[in-house]
């Protein structure tokens, strides 16, 4: 089966640096097939014989912490199949991501945290930010011309942020394209 793998805390803010080619090689050595990386921020598409996504995530987390020098508290892995990633796109709010010249649109993926609980930390600036609940995700959009006034960055200081990983809408769409190719 093919999966999209989102690595939380890799190559962000100068921490937990890893080359995507080294990551690809490490995954291939660990018996993952058809490994493709996207960008330099921990987006991977893999094939694996197991249908247990939690087991796959744990295997990748162990591989990362054993083979690389990371702040392991930051590293988490989310594994999604094509149906789940397709649902993230299909169930997005109307017009979400359709005006990239006007809005920055991000999908906040939740890892082992409930949507209701996570949603509580999103204190928005109504002049700039819009936020919606999804199934296992939170959709966050901010007006590009006023993005410095957005309150998205405030969630980073919360403990629950360690159970989230953020991808742009464009990256989310590209991952599905790779997954279904």
C-alpha cells in the first residue's frame, strides 16, 4: 500500500536537519519501497506491505531517532493513506486554497490529539485569520497582505502544538498527486 508520511519537526527553524536524499536512502534500507520525498520539510510518499499505519509511523520514528541526531521530543510521524488525504482535500471549506495570491492556506494535521481539544488553542485575529475544524485536521487561512498580524504563530508556544504538523495547501495537494500517481 502507498502512504503519505508527514514528519513533524524535521528541517524546521534550523533544527533536526536531514537531507531528503539521506532520508530516502534510510527508508529504503528499512524496507520501504517507492520512496519519494517532496520539498525539504519532511514529506514522503512510500509503499509498504503493512496496513497498520501506527506501526509504520512507529517504525519510521524509531529509524529517525536511532539514525540521526534529533531532538526526539519534536519528532512525530503521521501516516495517511490516499483515502484520508483525499478526504482532507475534499472536505476543505469552500474555496479554501483557491486564491493563493490573496490568502496563505495551511492544513494543520493532528497527531494523537482530538480536533475539539486542538481547536481551543486557535485564538484568531478576525481581520486576518479564518479557521475551520476538519476530521483530524484544522484548516487555517490568513490574508497574505496582513499575515504578520496573524495569530497562527502563537500556537507554537502551546504544549499541544507538539501534536501538530502544518503543511501548506499546495503541499497537501502535491502529496495526494504523488500518492495517487
